[in-house]
């Protein structure tokens, strides 16, 4: 059975009794934000909410990553919003740019087609997601962020994006919750992927599973991503703009081999494989349901979807979302996870 989420006076809140400045009861965890200098306004908005709703009581560090150096001005503004340790890193080039085994002509043609495919992409920003930068970003988030020097000291991370909303007070520590309950991956929204972005992803995953059966546990979460025992992908994925996870999972042997296998196939560039389906498929083939956590109490919005806690959860946590506005059940994959 799922453990009940902890509230005040729970073992996950022991840090509240700690003497000032003693961080020994915190988990080994950090926030991580990938962004550009031009995202400053949206970054400040996200950090301010996270600090006010949660982190000012806890003091977890922040790590900001960028493919270009952060400006002094960016660092000064963001630092002004938190008392916690904060660091700004540049991503090594070899973790970001298209690897040399990618055929640029073929990649360019794939971007061109996707940019033109208006029927499928206008609702979600056709031109932008067709870019090579977007593909670098997806590959970086899939296989590299947890290898950055600034993240190496940490085990748990909470991924935060510029311009998202955190609607509610958080009165417990989700990192120590993850630690004490042996959770590996936490999420709160799950949706369906655009098929045209991942045409050969599932065949590639099946090939990997055939070649590496010893890495795939029997009692995994295949039922979340496939309705026919692994024959086809149902396009479900956890929306990775929100993740609370254990980076040792991504750093481990199984995922490293999985990512390298996908990467060599080139689908990050020849199609538009996203970090959300890649992470979600990995979590589903390698993990048991008990190792994953649905953070239904963390009211959250990333355009164009949100989840808003209901009833007493809303009141107790002073949420600022309309509780009748929630991702439509027909668009959500979470019922599949709940039914596992
Ligand atoms: P979407 O959520 O799929 O629409 O993609 P986003 O535009 O939100 O990008 C996902 C994350 O990557 C966000 O945290 C962005 O700030 C970040 N990001 C996207 N593209 C770039 C880029 O070219 N450089 C940097 N440094 N960050 C990027
Ligand atoms: Mn986003």
C-alpha cells in the first residue's frame, strides 16, 4: 500500500526542530533549473514561489545550468530571492551539442518537416520545438544533467522550469519523504506524447529490452506505457518539467546503457525524442510502482495543464488555484498509473 503523505509533526519534518543553520536532517538534494539568461523574469517567478511556499523553511540549495555563461546580472537577481546556497554552471559543450555520429543533413530534414507540420504542432509551438536547440535540450535532460559537476554531490533533485506555478504551501519535505520511502521517481502530471515526435522510439526500446532482459524486472510498470504487454507504446509519459527524483537511478548501469543505446540510434535528432517519454519509459521498464510517487498534493501548472488539490488539501495548503480547473481526465495518463 502507498504510504500516506506526511504532514506537520511527521518524521519528515524533523528539520523544523533543528537548531538554526543545522542542515543535518535535510536530504542530500537540490533544485535544478535549466534556463537561458533571457528567461530571467520567468525564473524569478518560479524561484519566488518555491521559496515562499516551501524552501524558506528548509533551505535546500539551487543549481542553475545554461549552455552559455550566466550573466552577472542574472546571478545577482536570482540570488536575491533565496538565502540558500546557489550555484550557476555552464554546460560542457560535449554534453549539449549534436554528437558527431549524427548525419546533419538527415537531422535538418527532420527539423524542416516538423516545422512545416502545422496540423500537429501549431498548438504547441511548431517552430520552436522544430529547432536544433530544442533537441539539444531534450537530449541534455535525458542523459546529461545529472552528470554536471555542480550536481555530482547530490542524490535527489527537483526539476523546476521558468514560468511554472506552485499553487500551494508545502508543509513537509518531499526529499526526505523520497529517501525514507525508497522512492526513485516522483511526478504529478502525466499526458500523451505526440506520436510524430517518437515514431521509432518504441521499436528501439523493444530492441534494447530484447538485448538486455536481465535489466528488466518482472514486476515493472509496463502497464503504464503499454496496453498490450509491451507490444505497442500508448504514448503515456510523466510530464518531466516537474520531477522529484533520485539521480543515482539515472547514473546507474541500467539507465546509462539505455540512454547510450537510444543516443546511438540518433532519434533525439532524426525525430524529436523528448526527455519526458525517455525518462518515463525508463522508469516504467526498470522500476516497480512502489518506487514511484504521485505528488498529487503539490498544486502545479506548466502551460497548458495544471493540477489543483481538492477539499481539505486545498484549504490546509492555502492553494491559489481554482479547484475546478484540472487537467481533463481524457488527457491524463495518471489513472493508468493509479490502476497499476
Ligand atoms: P517545453 O516545456 O517542452 O515547451 O520546453 P521549454 O522551452 O520549457 O524548455 C524546457 C527547459 O529547458 C526549460 O527549463 C527551459 O528553460 C530550458 N531550455 C530550453 N531550451 C534551452 C536552451 O536553448 N538553452 C538553455 N540554457 N535552456 C533551455
Ligand atoms: Mn517548459
